[in-house]
C-alpha cells in the first residue's frame, strides 16, 4: 500500500548510541533476558542498527552458552530504508542464520537452519518500507506527538512475509524505569498487541516496550550516546 505524505524521519542518534533493557515475563515479572539496541556507522551513507537479545539461563540449568538472538540491519542514513539484514540465532548447541539483501523490488533471503540451506524472495511494497527488525529504531525517528498516526510497511525477512503496522500515539506519560524518570509518548502498535514508550528527550530513547501476546515487559536500564540537541 502506498503511503502519501509519509512523515520525514529525524534520526536522533549518533554512532555509539546504545539502549539496554531488561526483559521481564509473566505476572511475576521474572527477568528472562537482556535486550540491547546499538548503532554503528555502516559507511558514509548508512547505519548499522543492531538488536541483541540474550536470554538468562534458568536457575539450576547446566552450564552452556546462553541463547542469543542478534540481528543487524544496514539502513540508509536519512531515510532508514533497509539495505541488508544479517540474523543469527544461537540456542544450545544449534544455530540458525540468514541474510537478506534489498534491491530491485525484492528482498532476497538466504538462510542456514541447523545446516539446512534455504532461499526465499519477498516482493517489496511501495516505499517507504522497513525491515521488521529495525521497527523500534524507526519509531524513535518519527515526529511523534499526541494523536500522531501513520502506517509502517514492514518486511519480516525472518519468515519471508510482509505486513503493514498502524501506529498511534495515544498520550504522554511520566514513567520511572531503572535508568531514571522519563516523560514519554505512549505508542500503540494497533492490532498486534504491542506498545512502546518513546522518550520525549531529544535522544528518543526506547524507555519501555510491552508485548501482550508474549507477556513480556522490557524497561530501559541504561542509555549512552545520541545527539545533544533536538526539539521535542
């Protein structure tokens, strides 16, 4: 679906920006993982946007490397259009990897799942579109305000599909998390049971992220980097 008058993105970070969140799950809010979002330069014209989730080992579990899911999206420096995606999942002694390359109206995907090689293609929607693995970073770059709405065309290269996600800024809210006190925009990802709290601070930190289906609640522990000035 073509989006008319899509808002201009304003990148709030610089290289070295990092948000670290603790992921809690269930009614008991048990800490189950650490989630990090990191930014590096991919070159003069791109960013490397990395999301890394490392699971906490269950109490009494045998010593083995913790499960880890890492995905890096190379994105254009101003439009954040995805160029390439690299994904790695390590779980126990096994792992899965894939790489997706965007171009010529398609995302071409090559995967290796426990030694089994697969390929796939996804026909891209009309731009702008974004890879699902960079979704939170795109939220940080939107011109958020109470009542703001838009639709992000997302490509889920992990499963070779695509879907539009409608977002709506419901309100502003003061929130206290381990990293401190923040005034946030509360962003509803309509129809998918997810909510994001994005700081009104010029650096646009991801302060909280809630996934109702997975029963997870992630809260900011610390943040480094970002730009020093920007109008809220």
